[in-house]
C-alpha cells in the first residue's frame, strides 16, 4: 500500500518537485521557529543578547513566531496543492470511467437504490430513442415498460429489478436465459424492442447502492430465429403428409400380407414401418417446437387423474420393459385419486418422454421407481432409474434443443434430442418446474412439479 501511494504521489515529476520544495522550506521554517523558542536555545539567546544588547528575548521570540507562521502558511499552500492535484486526478478518473461506459457496445442503465435512473450510455439512449432530459432522475419502473416473451407487460411486483430492491444485500445478478428475452418500451412510445438483460446489484460493504443493467438489442437475432422456426414449421408440415401416406400404405400392406409373404420380407416391412414411425415422431417434435417458440400452445386444461395415465404409459412400454427385464415400481391404487388441471395430451407426452428415457437408457435387469407427492401447493412426480446416468460436464445441457449425451448416443443411436426440451416447455407453461439428480453409472431421478390450481 505504501508503494502504491508513493507511485501515485510522484506520478507528475514537476508537481512532485514543487511539493518537495515547499515541504522542505516549510519544515525548515517551522523547525527554526520552534528551535528559537525552545529551552534548548535559551543559552544561545542569552549569548546573543550579551554581545548585542539591542536584541531582546521578545524580539527573538517574534522572529521565531514569524518562522512558525511562514512555515505554517507554506504547509497550508502545500496541502492546497495536494488536494487540488487529487481532485484533478479523481475528475480525470471519472471522465475515463464515463468514457469507458459510453464506449461499450451494449446499452448500460444505472439506477440508485430506489430505482431512479442516474446514467444511460449513448447505446441505451439509442435503443430507447430518448435523450438525457427525458430519462434523467426518472423512476425506471415508470419510464421503461418491461414485457415478457408473449409481449405481456410485467407488473412491478414481479419485475426482476423489484426483486433486487426487495432482497437488497442478499440480491444476486439476474441474467436472461440463452433463449429468453424481454421487450423494453419507453413510456409514451409504441415500439417494443426485444433485448437480452444482465441485471447486477451494486453492493458496497453489505449495503445496496443501486443496480447496473446491461441490455443488448436482439432484434436481428430474433428475426433470424423466427425465420429458422418458420422454415422448420413449413418443412415439417410438408413432410407430415407423405410420411402419413407411407405409414397408411405400410399398415395396409401388413394387414394383407398374412402367410403369403416370406419371413424375410415381413421383417423388412416391419423395419420400414418402425423407421417411418420414428420419422413421424421427429416431424411432430419439430412442429411442437415451432408452436412453443411462436407461443401457440393448443392447451385444453381439465381435471386429470395422474395414476391411470401413468399406468397406461407403462403398459405402452411393456414389451421393452419385458425385453430388458426391468422392474417397475408404481402403486397406481395409492395415487388413484390425485388429480391436477392440465392438458391430458400434453401430460401424456411428458410422462412418455421421461419414462421412455428411464427405460431406454437403463441397464438390463435394472429398475424404475415412480412416486407422486401431494404437497400443499403442488404435485411432485419423480421417475428414478438405475441406468447409465449423466456425466457432470453434460448436466447443464440436458434440457437444450437437439442435445444428446455422448453415452446416450452410443447406447441408442436413434433420437432427436428434442424430448426433454419439449417436456420442460410444457411444464413451465403450466407454472411448474423440472430438475434432476444423476450419478454416472448409477442412475438418474427426474422430478417435475405441477401447481395445484383452485
């Protein structure tokens, strides 16, 4: 610390020489003055008076006082120069900080602890189409409207900034998810701008002093994403009709072949049928993703008994379960009366994906356990298996689109990597959540919750 202070003090050689000279003269003047009135100088004063009667002790004291006064004045000048130099250094640092903030490509908004806007860099002004006299000292909740992905205005009570102000010293940074964004709109404007947000609290010595918001206009990225989704939707629709026709003809052929076809031909037709079935499933997944991203959820919620649906899904997989000799633990009678309000088709899709994965990535003679917990405000369903598990370095990607684990690909080459992405989208749409625990080579447990609507 001492070394840093020294380097800072002597950063300007000319100023440093001035300071050093003034300090030397000041201390010398004070020393002479104090020495003149001290007890150590008493004999010297008497000696001078003896040889020069005109000199008196009062005169010498006055001279000493002058030295002290001049030295003090010089020290005062020195202190003034140091303070002025420090002030200039602080002002230069502030100008440098402000220049750095203004040069950042992303928009930067800073607020105080009450949400009052104290700074917008030029990029933020450009995104919001405003000038300093419009935003200065305005409350961010009143000046900027925040909308979700469905362009529904977010209330102040659920606003990410409000959460930070409420938590104060316990606040943590808020970062928009990779595929998530918000719309910003300046008060009085009709234009909404899609942006990704990074909101950070400014905490000094345990006290919240404000927030800093980094926002990036993702209009172009969103347009490209919409074009990609549109292409996938069109391609999936175009593929759906011929694949459905092929499936219909294969089923007709399978009904007519009877005993007139050799076993080798029957096996080939069966393989074609299974391949066609997987292709139709992939097309349906692509259409579901397109609908999810466009916000077109064809949800028809109703009271659904969970136990019977889960039991029927288990029966759908009974041939695979018996082939792998997997034991399934699910007490349908215990959960027969538990119900939730969801779309039964979507709920069946969720259960099919999770139980299907538990079977597909399990080990021979493994086990699966399905449990339903009826809690106060939500229903939690867990599906545990004794399969290959998920490596730690792949866990954060499990719910991503088109992602399949390295071991999963080796074990089951067929798959789109869309199932869990769709499952999470459905569950979050219902207001629930999904998570998992997994240990490699020991198995995984997937949990998901559904809120109880009253």
